[in-house]
C-alpha cells in the first residue's frame, strides 16, 4: 500500500507542474460544455444532452492523458528503473489509477458545477451525476492504462483513442436510441462500458434515483476492475 501511495504522490507531483495537462483535464470539458450552452441557448438541448456529455468528456480526456503519461514512463526508462525496486506492476498501476482518480474527482466536481452554472438542469440527484462522472473518468484512466501497452509511441497512444472510444460513441445511444439500431449493433453496444455511462446519465436527466441507475453503475465499476486487471497483465517495462 505504501508503494502505491508513493507512486500516486509522484504522479500528482509531476502533473501539478504540467499546466497543459491540467488545462486539458479541467478547462477543456468546461470549454466544450460552454460552447454547447452558448450555441443552443434558449433550447432544451443542454438539459437533454448535457448530463451525457458531463459523463463523456471526462472519459475521453482521462483516457488520452493516462495512455500518453504511462507510455512516457516506459519511453523515458522511468518504469524500467522503478521495476528494479520493490515496486510491482500492481503497485504501479494502482498508484496511477489512484492518482488519476483524485484528478477525476476534481474534474467531475468542476465540470458538473460549471454545467449547472451555464444552465443545465438535472431532474435526478446531483450527487449521483457527480458519482457517474467520476466513475467515467476513472474508467477512462483505466482503459488508457490498458491501451498504453499496445502503443510504441505517443502518436500511437493517441491513435488508440479513436480505435477504442469511437465505436462506443457510435453505439452508446448518444447519436441514436439503441432500440432503433440494427439488432447486431444493439447487441454490440451491450459489451461497451460507455453504453452504461450514457444510460445512467440519461436516466438521471429524466429524474431517476439510485435504484434506477444502480445496475449501470455496477457494470461501470466492473469494467474499471477489468481494465485495471488488464493493465497489470499487459504492462511492459519499456518500449521495444
């Protein structure tokens, strides 16, 4: 546990002085939500799609940041040096997950607060919106950890995002109700975590309570555990 906390503290210390990363994590989602609120001012678009975007933006941003940061550790030789110490793969992945979970909490609070400030109205409990946004951000980080094992450069790490995220975007119900999709795509959507994130946010926007979204939240949590396990299993010390 001590090694995990030490790793998390090191990651947070590095990010603290990286203003571009902080801006990407905190400012970019707010900027995008602000643009949408401005474009559709006076319409119900923000109320209808705002909660889904509050869950979507953190997942994408944290996926990108985590995958690139983890790959950078390998390329710089930092990971290889760390692996000569008592630090294990599990400690490294858990430390990264913990560090980005802390960032995700800050991000979720800021993004939800900003969305409410620009006019988003949520019928369901706000604390549940924050919880789902937090889990989405943590899921993005864990998927980024797993995806970084497949990349050999930062450019390839960025390419992983459309390969992993875009199919989920198309089938999650954001563009078209899932029950109106071809049946094969509807079945496919059920194996993607983003589907359950969007589903939970849609229900909360309509006034759902905890019992109504507990199943979707549980599925997201299971995907997080699976992504962390995959990240530990596929973590390489260095990029060949």
